[in-house]
C-alpha cells in the first residue's frame, strides 16, 4: 500500500476541485455520467457480521469484518478512482473529522506519535488514524492537514468482461461507540468517483454502524424507530442496491433466544474490554 500523503492534484485545469477536503462534504447522492451506484453483497459464513436495515437504511457491521461493495459503473472508467471518506451524519458534528479512539490506536502507535508533529505520519504506524481501510493491495491512504480528514482511495482497474461493477472490500478499525473516538455519533461513508486530478464524477452515501453485535443493535434501533410514519424506500436500481445475501431481519426471535444472545454478546464485550485493559496496562508498564 502507498504511504499516507496529503492530497495533491495534477491537472491542467485552473479551477481545481478540493472535495473531499472540504470542511463540510456533500451528503447528496449523485450518479453522474457513469451512473455511479453501489451494491452491497456480503457473503454469509456462519454467524453473519453484516446486516442492512431497510427501515433505517443503514449497514450494521462488526469491527474488522469485511464489507464487500460492488460499485456499479457504465462506460469507460479506466483511470478513475473511488474514494471512501467517513463523516458524521449529524449536522452538529459534520465539520469534525472521524478519528479512531485511543484504545484501538495504542496497539499500532503506543506513544501517539502519528500526529504529534502536526503532520500525518500514519504510514509509519500501520495507518493508525484511518477508521475505514481497504483490502485492495493498491489502496492509497490520504490525509488533509486543513480539514484533518483521513480517506482511502482505490484505483479502478479494467472491468472484467461482461461485468459492469468493480468490487472493493472494506473494513473498519474502530467502533461507533468507542469513547474518545466516534462516541456513539452516527457516521456515513461518502463514496466518490474521481478523476486523477480530484474532480468528482459521482457520489453515493451509506450509513454505517460499527458494533460488536450488529444483529442485536439493528433490532433494537428498528424497535425504537417511530411507528405510524409512512416510509419511503428508494428504488434499488436508482440508488443503492442491496443483494439478498446481505441479511435482512424480518422475523421476531423468541424472547428466550434473544436473552441468550444478549448474554453471549455481553460476555463477548466484557472479554474484549478485559483484553484491551491488559494491553493498555502492558503499554503503560513499558513507558
């Protein structure tokens, strides 16, 4: 993977686009000339770690689990790029960059040196500041020192014969609930189709919640969703398409089964917390 560097534009145009380095990135979907859209297709292996809620229009996924997205494109897309940028969904926090918490970043950067000099040195510490990562071998990690936003850029290779989509696997290195990080603030991922000089040709926005118990959290939020309000579902062909392989929950579980699952999930959280405390304690001893 390439080193984390500040975004630079190399184009002949005198008017250079600075998105997504703006302090307030746009959250409006824009298919553009290439009819840019996304299709989530998460294969299931055992207990699912990815769920999509039709009611909330949001993906629920476990930390460090792959979210496979097929980017639907039409026309010649050679030389174009797809950028993934995490932003807070609430207007109250939209100007604040999404960052990782100390507990999850201390393993790669125990002394917090990645940004101590006022510049981004994430590349020296396993891209420690990036909440969203890509499994693509040619992913490029960027940081803007003005907006202090981290993003990941993946070049589009030639589409396979007979295919109109380009798959990219993403995973998340921090949880939405982490103190000192996202602090339970909902986030969106802005996917932009860009040229080499940063011109935005298309945009799609996807709500994401990173948590230890995706199924439980989705059911709970759907239950709390206001009832009696007419819900409008956008057509998949026009906006974002979600394949059946990304699980949709429609049936209510038995109360006993729910209680058992919640107890298991709670035990998982406690074990993970204990491991983090022990890891942090070890780091403190080394200091």
